[in-house]
C-alpha cells in the first residue's frame, strides 16, 4: 500500500518516526515534508499530500501539526478528501469504518509515540463498513 505523509515543524519528529515505522512494515511512503523543525506553514505540505490522494498516487495519508486542527482543516478543503483528526484508536477505527477517512491527522503536541503507533496501525488495518455509512459519506461533499 502507498501512503503519503506530511507535517509542519511541530509534527516533523513524529512524521519522521512514522516514515521509518511504516517503511519497516513494508509500506511505500511518499514524503511531502516538511523536512526540519524550522517554522513553516502547514498548508504548503497538506495540499500536496491531499492532491496525491485525489490523483490516486497514494491510497491513504497521514499528517501532523501541533494541534492537528490547521492541517486537518486544510486537507478537508479538497472535495475528495475526508481527513479525520484522531487522538485515540477508537476514533481512528470509526473514522475508517464510518467515515471512510482517507487521511489520518494527529495532534503532535498532544500524543506520545506509543499512542501514535496504535492509532496508525488501527487506521491502516480498518476498512470502510459501507451500507448506511456510504449513503452519509456521499452527502458530505458540497456542490
Ligand atoms: C504551529 O505553532 C501550530 O500553530 C500548528 O502546528 C498547528 O497546531 C496549527 O493548527
């Protein structure tokens, strides 16, 4: 599976850890930056990640900023993106089961690595349930 990753300076360390963790598990990772702890603007990286999912270059995305909010808001400006701000495994599981989320967003300043690892594994290993949820997901887009 191909997974895109992105972050701002607040999420850089966890983005790097995520990349290493997933490559070791055999995933193909496309890294959209940023590439250091130096202050940057999260939309610059989140838009690139979002476009790669819309263009079918990556199946799923994972992104971090300090609170998760700014980078999550950015991704969700794209009609085809359903980015879920997740801070525990249960929310990550439901984001896939019920919302067919295609980007996992996490608040780097409010989670530790142990929590992040569990959230990532759950998100990647959970499939969309479909059924009544498909009807609801179809209604998310605005025209
Ligand atoms: C950066 O200081 C911080 O504002 C950013 O990482 C994020 O939390 C924004 O939503």
